[in-house]
């Protein structure tokens, strides 16, 4: 049964493509009004237009999740448009790293941490303020299987995703009694533009990627989006502080 988000407002960061776009479209199909957030204006506006073309209600909001003013404005504009913020999917993230730890530059490390950790922290900080004021809500953060295990040649990325899970669990404990649930999703290897960049950087990735999953294939963005919607839905009303794998059994090995 598809979750019903009629009358609810969802905000999705990194919604210009991949998992974020899939989630924004899925929220809209389920009846939600969707704040489509991305730093890439053309891609984000395209997602919003796809929703509107299908009869949904969406607005594109450009934001750099590492900037306080942008994050504050994204939440404020969402509430100004629709009166509340029921669901937030903090999906914006980068990888930008395909090297051993000692080879990674300080600049690369700082950028990964800024987007993947500070970005999630800033988004939650301002989303939580609105959800407290309205009496509840649900937040889902995109982590990774790299937040559960080590990731060779992606040490900074792995560290950032471990941090996302830590932020998620801490917020879940702090705000559970305020009717706010906070969970994380840990995707395996998903066929997205990020995956295509990984292949371009290291062609050997594609040769063994599918075999890393007991299901024998890569995941799809729609499959991750479906879990994000479930975690935001009433069907998951007793689920919080959870790092939910969507990895084809990858971490079961």
C-alpha cells in the first residue's frame, strides 16, 4: 500500500537528480507538496517541473546546505508557501574522493565534511525548530553503507557518513518525546550520476560492483526513495534512531 501524504509538506535536498529526484517525485505521487532543493538550479527546477507536469505541487528552492542563510531561507520559504514542514529528506551529499587516506588533500576532506556533515547538521537544526513549533515531524538523512563499514579509497566520505548516523541517532533521542522521528538511510551501490562518476574515476569499480550485493545487482534510486517515504510515513510511527540499509544484502556479508 502506498503511503498517503495528502495535505503534508515534504522538503528534499539534493533533489536535482538521483535519489533526491526519485524521492521528490515519489512524495509528490503520494500527495505531498514538495520543496525541491538543490544547489544546481537547472536540475532542481527540472525536478519541480516534472512534478507540476504530473499534476503535483512543487517549488524549486536553490540552497547551498553548507550556508546557514540558505538553509534558514529554504525552511522559511517552505513554511511561507505551505504553512508547515512535515517531512524532510536531507539527501544532499558529495563523494569527490577516490584515493587512499594519505593521498587525500585537506581541501577535499574539508569539502566532504562541509557538505555531508555540516550540511545535514544545519538542515536538521533549522528543520527541528519548525517541527518543534508545529508539534512534530519526520526527518530522514542519507548516510551510506560506508557509514556502517570501512570504504577503501573513500576514508573521508566514510567518516562523513558515520557522522551522519551519529547525528541521526542523537537527534532521535533528543526529540523523540516531541513527536519528531529521525532516521537514516544507508544505500549500497545505487545506479546514479554519482555511481557514473565513480566509474569514470576508477573503471575497475563496475567490474565487481554488482557482485558486492548478494542480490547480484545494483540498487535503483526509486528503491531508496521508497524507503525514505516509508520512514516518513505513519507506517513507521514507532521507528526512530534507525540506520536503515538499502543495500541488496551488502552489509550482511
